[in-house]
């Protein structure tokens, strides 16, 4: 339960990024799916104007994951580090990650009139772990943006 003084962006559940990575590895990726489901739920509550359809994304990611597993078991495309389904999964996961980042960005713009900048390389190379990092720093980013707005108004 949130208290009345809490701002709504704090409704997004947080976990330290190294812990997210460790739990994802220990559970063979299952925790990552749980974390992502909760994240999308929180983002949808925060910014329902651009609703993210969890079931469609999860069905797609899980089906691609199962196809990749099938390819690995039957030794299809084993001459490569990643098979075509692994590459497709990475691509779909990155598209979902950018949609989540954009929804958070749009929410902050709408609610606080602050533009949050994202590092394209962080998103491209770290995907959902970069989202987690940005969420953990969201309060600081908003505070920094508000401080800039106050300073700008003082100078005018």
C-alpha cells in the first residue's frame, strides 16, 4: 500500500539490477519473465494511455523461446552461437523494451513535463536490464528535471 505522500512513479516495483540478473540466471530465465510481467503491469497502471498487451508479448516470447529450445535439442543450426529463434527472441525483447521505455518516458513528460533521455547503447546491449536500471534511477531523473525547471524559471 502506498502512502499519500508517495508519487505514482514509485508504484513501479524495484529490484537491484545485479540481483535481477542473478535471479534470472539461477532460475534459468523464469524470474526474468515474472519480473517482466510485473513491470508491464506496473507501467500499464502508471500510463494506461498506451496499454501494453502482456499476453500477446508473453505468448510471442515464450513460443520463440520454445522454438529455440526445440532447435537446440534437435541440433538445428548448432554451428552458430545463436540460432535464428534466439535472434528473433532478442529482437522481440528489444522491441518490447523500447515500448516500455517510451511509455515511462511519455508518463514522465505528461505528469512532470520532463523529457528523459535514454542511452541507445544501453537499450541495445542490455535490453530489459537497462530498463530496470532506468526505473531504479527514475526518482533521481525526475528530481534532476524538476530542479532544472525551477532554475530555468528563476532565470526568467
